[in-house]
């Protein structure tokens, strides 16, 4: 799928869907909980999230940035700011 042709809102929705799958959490819970409270959001989980972000947004997010994101919305705000 050509993600770069999708609007940012659609890419964010796809990010939420894929993250909820790999982190084994519902999409609604992903929006509510702190990232640090998600068991699957360990170093391997962060690698998988970074790969999804790279695919969807053509942006290589570093682990310090992922560590600093307390909520899913923080990750979204970083990605929207990067354009």
C-alpha cells in the first residue's frame, strides 16, 4: 500500500490499528493509557512501533523520542509536527 498518498488522519488511524495489534491492546485503551503501562511496549515493541512509523510516515523516529512519549497522542503530535 502507498501510505504516502494517504492523508495524515488516515495514517494516524492506521498507526493506531497496527500499534494496537502488535502491543496487544484495544485501540480505545491505546488512546487512554500511559505507554509505559503497556506490557508489550518494551524494547522490542518500540522497535516494531518505529518500523510502523517509518513505513507510514517515512520518518525515522528515535527511541529517545518514543521513550519521552507518555501517551499515544504524544506520538501522534510528534508525527503531525514532522509533516
